[in-house]
């Protein structure tokens, strides 16, 4: 009985020992598994807001076209070169001359200002402007007699005397550049630079292998790319000047008045149609509060009675109208911020629409000009 009891006790102890060993083994296995899983799964990464724009870094080629370069600080003519760098690598050089546009500004529309590059990831785009003033005829004549003595100085004079730089980063969304739209940039220049230079550049971006829209101008308030008239040609025509006829308020009744109009910076200057710019401007249409430009709507044609093919309707912010000259305004009359005008030909009207559309929703950072109420309806 004692021997049987001892055997039973030994068997129980052996079973308990095996159970404890199994529990230790299970605990060790579970710990090893827990350690394994902790090392396998990384720490959670905060979710980043995805870019909702389409066509982002799709491997296609992006075309960057320099439409216009303007110096708003002086009408001095410059011979310039514009180097375009893509990810710190120069891909093209644009050269030309800034010519006098207005008494206070010079500019140009490059004939071949396009650069194309593939995009696969975020990129950097840099524009480097360098140029030197163009000597006037009198200056060149006077310097002719001193050419021998100043050969060394002339060698230095050939070097660029002005410099400006513009650096753009795409970030996570390439469409932030404004695909199929115009973008206006201001260059940064060295503080120690003495010559007056305030450069603005108008740039257009588009994909070279994406079909272009062909919506008619007559059914859109926005200007659609791919029109028969190029933007560069339109800018040159409006800067050179053309005739515009504007509906004005009077002290009694409204009337149409014909002007010689020119684009000067972000303002349409209105001159006497006979003397052109030989006399001071008789009025101004600042575009700092421009909202949209379009052909006249059916309501405009009925109320104002002018042609759709040559007519333009400019919509401004209502608060931009100010009483700057004595005109008649009915007590209950609402001002909708519209300016009604027409050009002499459909081609001229198209030039003005293309040019003014570049200023849509463009808010001036330096001025908030008021427009004379006599032009606004």
C-alpha cells in the first residue's frame, strides 16, 4: 500500500513537472512570438492628405512657355538672356530685348519661349534673368570717339549689368502650377543692384500630349487655350494701342465715347482718339479688381444694344467703383460692376479679350485702384 502510494505520488509529481515545463515552453514561445510581431510591424505613420488634383507626376512631359517679360520700374531697353533650369540643370536659354512699352515700363513677348521636360516626381524650376541696358543713338555716337581709350571698359560693359532670379518648387502637386492657365511671377533681385528693375513674368504650363479644349469664345467667360489669335500677338497689339468705344454715364443721359486705348501695366489708359498718347490720358480702367471678361450676354445685347462679335463686357468688383467725376446715378439704381465697350473689328475684340483674361482674379498686392463710376454699370 505504501509502495503503491509512493508510485502514485511520483507519477503526480512527474505529471505536474511536465505540465510546468509545458507552461514554461508555451510562455517562452508566446513571448518570442510577441517580440517577433512587435519588430515586424512598424510604428503607425500619420496619414497625409492626398493630392486631389489629377495628372500628378504621370510621367508625361510638361511644357513651360514664357509668354511675357515686363520691367515695371523703367522703360529702359535691355538685351537679356533667360536661363531655365530644371532640377539645377539648364534646359534652355531664351534671349531677346526688352523694348519700351509705356513711359514707365518695358517688356517683350519671346518668340521661342517654351521649355519641355518630363515629370516623374516633385521638381524645382529656376529662371535666371541677366541683361544689360541698350545704349541710345546719341550715347553710341559720343562713345564712338572714345572707343580706343575705353576698349578695356567696353569689354566689361559687355557683361550683364542686371540680374534677377525666380525659383519655383512643385511640391506634391504639379497641378499647383496651374495647368492650362497663366501664372504671373515677380523676380527676386540683389539688394545692392543699382539699376531700376522690377521684373514680372507671365508663364503658361500645359501637358504636351493632352488634347486641348476647343470651346468657342462666344459661349465661355474664360479664354480657352488653342485660339486662332496667339496670346503673344494679342499682348503686343494691346500694348501698341487700338480704338475702344466705351459706354459712359453723363450728367443727363448715357453715351458712347471713342478712345485710343493702350495696355500700360495692369491698367487700360484711355487717350483722345485723335491725338492718341500725344496728350495726357483722359481716363483709366484699372484691372486690379477685374473678375471676368467675356462677350456680351443676351441681356447685355438687349439692354445696351451692341454687337456680340466686337463687344466686350468687363466685370469688376462692385466696391471698386467710385464717384470721381459728376455723373447721373438714379437713387434706386444698382451698380453691378460691368463695363460695356466694343472694338472696331472682331479680331481687335479677340485681342482685348485674350489680354484682359490674363488679369482675371488677379489681385494687385500694391494698389487697390478705384475706377470712375462713369464707366461702371
